């Protein structure tokens, strides 16, 4: 079965580091695990400070539905306060090839 990857890239607000972002995700992690189609999540910190947050889903529709619910259901989450919202880039793509 094909799966999808949700990729969000952004910078943190001035003075914050990747560990601040991780701590702010305390309510997001368990919420994601309960979502239909959730497979895994990977967070990457680049040398320039950009964070890439990748979530693997069974389908692109599940990824999109979950993203919409997250913004409503976790609107008060601390995670939104650590992200520089002007730098957010978000996309979902369906995997068409994967090497073992």
C-alpha cells in the first residue's frame, strides 16, 4: 500500500532551540499516535536552525484530515507558540517509490 509523507519546515522563534520545540510537543505526540493512519514521525534540525518535521501516514487524505483536526483540537498547544509562523512551509505527498 502506498503511504504519504507530511513535511513541515520552519524556524523557531528567536532564542529557542530544537529541545524547546520537542518539549512544546508534549501534547502533540500522544495525539498523533491516536490518529487514523499515523505511522511515525521524524524531526530533523538543519545546520541553519531550520526544523523539518515529517509525519508518515497510510494515506494523503489521512494526513490532510489530521492536520486540519490538529489545528482545531490542539489550537492552544504550546507548540504553536515556539514556531515562527512566517517561516512555515507545509506539504503532503504520496510515496511512489521507496528503497529498503
